[in-house]
């Protein structure tokens, strides 16, 4: 009789899942780009009136209340909105909806590693296009592959820059396959390409409540596209993908744009402070329009990340990415968190090999 391990699908043997469990919750978590400036006020407001006694019942199958609210927010139809258990679920749904085994899937590198993970999971052929040295994107390099699907993060993670909108539009207009535009960090950058996506027959605009909206723990993502594309995605969406409480909070969270605006202002101020301090310690800090900074370390990056972790501070090691040897990514947070990290950094830099 075969062992359980032998029963595993052979195509998964070399698949490596991106890991986000790098730190204990009692650490200073500057590694996952969550909103470190507090929880959206919607959580407490909804908790005070939510009927927890009805949690015996299933939630709505397609999260109609949230889809209606998102549609109203962006001036589109609810039929042009799909929600999921985090934007990761929608990435999974899109991959299984459009990728056949062997289909070409394109994404830039460096970028969010989950894109490639789902492409591999669904047996597509990932083709990564290395960004230029200034981290810009060239649409023609993607188009020459005639991909079945393209995923682009705008602004990009981990490089923290906006790609030239004309290059994104070129992809939306000329790509023979689906173009998934991930605008997870759009609030921080003041970027919004929904109009361009909706003008495209094959564009999907992916968004999340996990970043500026401040409710990553409730796992709420959504996508907007033409009805024909959303209908295709909905065919493969698990019923009841979003729980009742998460949906109620997300609906209310969209009323708190003022709170989000305050968060954005604090991120900008603390980002400027952190940039100055890191520069004085010998780091090369790249321009950023996001809630994180990409930095080249003056010492060996992986060793520094490990040493910081032993001191109770988590930052993201970017060493494995193309173009990013000895680079780290640091989430911008409140001053006490940053000062704790900077204090550890100053002491550790002398001990870490160069």
C-alpha cells in the first residue's frame, strides 16, 4: 500500500509555497506591509451591533451587500465585482479559471511571489520578465510571449514604485490573454487605473482591505472587471467565501475614508523619518510611494535579517529576488516601532559581515 506521501500529486513535488510565517506575534512586525497604524474604526462599530447569535447561519453566497457597496463606491455595477477571502483567493480563482496546463503566464520580477505560485499550482508555464535597473516595466517584453495571463502589481511590491501607466495600458490593450492588475498599494500611491481596466476586454483590477484599509486579519479582497470576466471567475468561486462579520466590517470600512487619509499622512511622515535614519546608517534607500521602503544593506542582507529576528524585529529578506541581492524591505510603522528597529540595527551593523 502506498504511503500518504506517495499519494501526493506529483506535480506538487517541487512547488514551494511563499512563506509569511517568519515571526512571532510578539515581535516588531515590519515584514508584511500590514497597516501598522491601527485597526479600521469599522471593526468596533460593527462589533457593537452585529448579531453574533446568527453565526449559526451561512453568510450570503456571493456577498451581495459588499458587492453592492463596492459598486456604489466606484460607480460600476455589482455584476462587475467579485469578493474573496483575501485577494489571494481571487488570484487562485483567476488562475484556475484561465490557465490550462502549459499556458504561458507572465509576471515581472522582482514582484509579489504569490503570482508565480498559483501559476505553478495550476500547471501553467511561468515566464518572469526582469525589470530594468530602474525597476521600470517594458510591456513589449511581455507581449512577445503571447501570454494567456499576465499579473502586474501597481505600484509594485517589493520595489515600491509605480510602473509607467502607458505601459500598463499597452498590456491591457494588446495582451491576447487576461491582464490581472493588482492595485493593493494604490491608496498609498494615489494611483487608480480602474477606468483603464474597465475599458479593456481582458483586464481585472484586484484590490484588498488588508493594506491602507487596516483589516488584514479579516481577509477581504475584491476584483472589478467587465461582467463577462466576473461571471467566469464566479463559476469557480467557493460558495460562502467571505464570512458574515468580515462582510459587514468591509461594508462599513468604506465609510471611513477620512481615517484612511490620516493613515496615509502618517505613513508619509514616518517614511521620511525612516529614510533619513537608514541613510545615515549606510543603507541605500529607494524612492517609495508605498507603506514600505526597499533598501540595499551596507552588510550581508540575509545575515542582517536573521540577526534582527533574534533581536525581536522582523523585516523582509529580498535577497532571493532578481536585482535585489542584499536588499531588505521594511514596513513603515509608528515611531516607537521604527526606533526599536533602528536601535537594533545600529548595534548589529558592526557585528554582521559585509
